[in-house]
């Protein structure tokens, strides 16, 4: 039985309604895919792993694969969502006919992603790739509690804060970002945790 929130998600009026429904149909055709509600939207899982999601953005809709970097992509459809993406990859669409034309390749990508989850494969992340800007290092050196809390965060959460803080152009903005997020770090939360 489908979660009513999922049905509401796909029934909503909006620019990408038809495209998202078409992508949903392709995902649900795949053997072993389960449609669940996570992070306030539908998520497609297999063998206990998060496999894929669909999303409608301002200028495009996407079919996103959590472990997309592992998915063999002979058609070259998969792209990283952003410059700091290490694992996720997605396919971008701007029209329903693009999805229809890509259906055979999309079915293959979905099948490969399912096999990755069934095999229990994981993306190997470098554990020492978090580079802190001078302001962040200074703030951690000045506050042992903040330093201990930061070290206790997962590498991904550390990386998220490091990228966010270092992204500010001015030192005062970097210090302001650290101060703003210090309570979350002390609470053991990542930038996007609730």
C-alpha cells in the first residue's frame, strides 16, 4: 500500500508533474525497488539501500542516483549535481519527450543502480579530504569543546561545514558562519540535520 504522502507529492500541480510521474513509472518497473517516504519526498530503495530519487527544480527535473558514481553510464547521461558532489549523480530533463526518448538508457541505469545496492557496494570516500580554512582552524583551536564536537561529526558532516565556511569570501563572514553553526556542531548535527 502506497504512502498517502507519496500520492500527494505526485498529484500536486506544478511544472514537472508529468515528467516526475514518468520517472516514477520507470523506477517502479524495476524489480526490487521499493517506494518509501524520506526527507519529505519519495525515495526509491533496494536491499536496504537508498537507490534513487526524483526532483523538480526551478529549471529542470532530475532522476538522481545516490551511488551514481558507481553506475556504469555508457550513454554519458549522469552528471554530478554540483562541484562538491562525490557520490550522487543525476540525469537532467527539461521536457517529457526527453524522458521518453531516454527510456531504454534510463531503464539500464536503474537496473545497474539496483544491482549495486543488491551487491552491497558502497562508495569509498577519502577520509582525510576535509581541509579547513584558517578561520575554522583558529576557532577550533580556541574552543576545545567545539573542536571535540567537530571531530565527533561524521566525515560528511565535517566536509559540509568546511565547504560552507570556506565558501565565504571575507574572513569576517567565515567567522560569522562558524559562530552561527557552532550550536549545531556542539549538538552533533550536520548543517542539514533537523
